[in-house]
């Protein structure tokens, strides 16, 4: 079998990657700002255009101290947020005083075939300088064959002066296309920015 080589000069002549080749580049689709908002919903733009979608959370600050940031999925454009989910979660934490560290599985927020909202970050402080940041990636939401996997990582300022890093993942156990996502606190309103990107 003949070997095919490509010279450096030929590679330098490439000016654009064909659209059919995945690049992993993020394409900003929507930005929503919460200002004492009960929830933020993305009800358009989640379709077969992209194989996965990334949501970035910037300075999520709850009105209620120690509130939980959570989400749910919809298969009917946002009329209902009640997709059945099975999930897992663990976290690492470290106090400002350096007196405490921890790494453990979080049994209080995982779900087993539940339609409840999934917590992405627990116990976020409500102080003026306290917030949470991170991202969630949703994979192939328009599939009508497979379940809908997601992976999230969020770091928050716990009101007891902790940095707490939460890792949450799981799947929506549905073969219907997921076409809307809602984010909210488990109690009270919140401020912050949520951006939705498509992944090329």
C-alpha cells in the first residue's frame, strides 16, 4: 500500500476547514441575564444543528443564602420541564482558613429515574461578593435514538467561606428530542449570566 505524505507547504496553504469537519469551536447562540429572576429558560436554538451544546454560568448569585442552582430538560419546547433523569455527583471543598478539606460523593443531590430538577451546585452564598461559575455540556439533544447525556462542573463560594467544586453528570432517560432547558434556584430568585453555545 502506498503512503501519502503532505508537505508543510501544502498545510500552510489551507485557509479554511470544510464545514463538514468538526472543529470543537464554540458558537455563541444566546446570552441571557438574570436580574432577580426566578428562572432562565432556553426555548429555541437547541436542535440538530450541533451535536452538543455548552452552557456557561457567570457570577450566579442567589437571593437566598445557601440556595441550590439546578436545571431540567423539556421535550415539548418548554411547556413542561420533567425529563426523567439518572445522575451522579461528587465535590471537593476547601475552607479559607485552611482548616478543612473534603472530597466526597454527594448522595443528597443525585437522582435515580426522577423528573425532579437536577442540582448543579449546592449551597451558594448570597453575599454581595459570593457567586458560582462553571459550565454544563449537553450531548446530542436532538437524537431520537439515544438518551441525553450531560456533564457539568461548577465552582461556588459557600457561605461558610469555602471554595466548593461540584462535578455532576448523568442522562435524561428519553429518546425524544430535548429542545428546551431551564435553570433556576431551588429557593428564591438569582442574578447572573448564562450563555449558550453550539459546538462545531
